[in-house]
């Protein structure tokens, strides 16, 4: 994972053997079902010991099993922006991050290419060896 994160120039921290992006406006889930990639645009996560706290800004970049990539929940983001009186610098960073990551997911740049599926396989093997 560290090699993939280094390719997109992100500082990382390690928690329980896993490396995570630090000070970034996103987090990603890799699934064995649709959507196979789901990137949430968030306020930068905060770590407290080994617990992460994040605030979802409702923008998601999704890649389906058929490789279709799209941004989900723009209307929810607009609602959150209004309801929370989101500062314009936060909204701008969220939108810029969303577009940058959409392009990375679309082109299969790591960790959104093969690495995410490998991480998922490794995680599933560690948590339930009989599942694979």
C-alpha cells in the first residue's frame, strides 16, 4: 500500500499494520460487489489512538463492476453545503478533490487499479481465511 500511496504523493500513517492517507479529503472502500470502488469525500480524518473520526461530505466517486465511473450524491453535497453553511474554502477543496479522484479512479491509477482489489483480498484472507 505504501508504494501506491507514494505514487500519488500522500503522507501516510500506520495503524494496526495498515497505512492510511493523512490530511486528505477522501477515504476509499474496495468491495467484492457493486460498487467495486467507492471513494468518499470527507473532511480530513482525525486519529485518536487507533480510532478514526471522519465527516462525510456526501460526494462519492463510484466505479461499478462494469467499470463505469461517476460522481454520486452531488445534490446531497449541495444540501450539506447549505445546511452546514460550509465555508467556501472547504467546499472548493471538496469539489477539487472529487474531480481529481474521479480522474484517478477513471484511469485506474493506483490505489484504484489493481492494488485496491489486492488489499481487499488480503484483508478478507486475514479476517476470514475460509471466505476465499
